């Protein structure tokens, strides 16, 4: 890091000579590693955003994903092997959420209340021996993407999803370093264009703009785009479309808060709020042909005004509760609900009941042979 800190300083100086002294800059350390404690204030950049990269290293290097995920982050720091295995999709979500939350919180521990964003993360499309390229069934890619984005949502962190490569094709991937992360496929897009035979309108309500997209049910999700307050929790279930969000009014003025490095219990400090409207992205891909059902509550039992603009794919929410420290909760769902893509069980016994049944049958069979 003795060479890296001065390098980043020189890089930022060059950028700001062109872009201006107030330019926000994004910087990271080693991908997947914790923010170093040696990144002291004298070595940091002004207006800096900590932007670490994070990938599931086991899936990345093996180019495989199924019913078992592994906490490589924990293993590399002495976690017992039996605690690093996560079985089933419910556990994969928990695994990713834990690792991403730890990355974010380690950033706060080193840098204080400094902005953090995951600068790069994604899912390999050529996993499982490229089986999906011949079957066009991207179920496992979709499941891994859902686990990843669920982990990011629960860590309450922004991110750059790697990637949307406009010339991606199955045979050559992203045309760099043997990678194939793009959830847009040029060949699928070209095939769709040939069938439609028309130029695309750039209006965001045009469904044909999704042509070439893969695993969009996992990628395209509701999220809080602008929050009049402090985010506390976010969760989305892609199998039915239910999205839940919780946020708080500031309780103290900025700079007077007690320090907290917890994602789940952030400091409730903020500059004074002048606009109380929260904007939530609700994609037309999910809402078209469905009724939007909104359930709101607050700790002070206030109501809210809300309106949904499909042309802007945005739900606008204005709470009446302005009390310092009040907590708002909103639940958004669709009627009818979305089509289920896969089962999510909270127990490894339920998720793998066929395997356990098979093992039990073999054991009982051996017992029968030995006894009889």
C-alpha cells in the first residue's frame, strides 16, 4: 500500500485538473478484501467514495453455481469449514448478504461515515460448463443473480452490476480476459430485431427495449431511488414481487450523532430535510397488467400520500409523519402476483428432501439386508 496510496493521490490530482476540484472520485483497495486500517485521513482523497469490488470467488473461478455456496471470505479468515457451507437458495442469499454487509461495515470501521458503493460485481453467464448456451435455460444464472442482488439490498449498498456488454455473444463472451458476465446478448438482440423488423422507440415504456436481455426477472427489481431520510432495511422476493422498505426521519443534526459502523443500525443524522417525497423505482416489466398494492405505516401512526407513474416507472411517497426519529415502513406488491420462478426453502432438510430420502432408503435397504 506504500506505493498505492501515493498513486491514487496523483491519479485524483490529474482527474481534478480537468474535471474540477469538487469532482467525486471512486477508489478501492484489493478486490474482495476489507478496507485497510492504514487508509488514514492523511492518505485519503477529498470527496472520496470507497468502491470495493466483490464476487463470489468460488463461483467465479469454478464458473459453477448450484445448491451449494461457500463463504470464501470467512474461510480466508479462519472460519471453520463446516460453518462456511451454505445449502440451498435461502442460504445462498444469507451467505452473500453476510459477506457484502461485512465488506461495507469494514469500510465504515476504517473510514468512518464515508460513502461506500460496490464498484463491481456480477454473475458469470458461462457457468456450469456453458450449458445454458445450448439449452437457453439460464435458471442457475438467474438464481445466482437473485442471491447476489438480495445480498446487496440487505447490505443497503449501491453497486455497479457487471455488466451490460453491447457486443456480447456466446462464443466470445465480453471480448476481454475470457470473461462472459453480460446479461445482454447481442445475438439474442439481433434475432429479436430480425423478427420485429422495426426500429426501436427509445421511450422507456417500450417493451422491445428489453430485447437481448437475459435473466431480467432477477436483474430488474424495485428499489428506493431517492429517500427522504435514512434507509434501514430493504428486501425483495422475486418469486412473487413483494418489495419491502424501511427508513427513518433524522433524529439529530449531522455531526452530532454517535458513531455506528452497523448497516442495520446506522447513525440517524442528516442535513435538514426540505423535500419529504421518497421516490421508488417500480419497473414496468413487473407492473404492466397488474394492480399496484401499497401498504404503509409509521411509528407515529401517520398516513402517506402515494402515486404511481408507469411512464416514469416511479412510485412517489410523501409521509405525513415528520417527527424526528420516526420510522416508515412500506410494502409494495402486485395483483396478481408475479409468476414463481423457483422454490425458496428456509430449511436445508426441505430443500434437499429428495437427497435425504434417497440416503435414508439406501440405509434402510442395507439394514434390511443385514438383518434378514
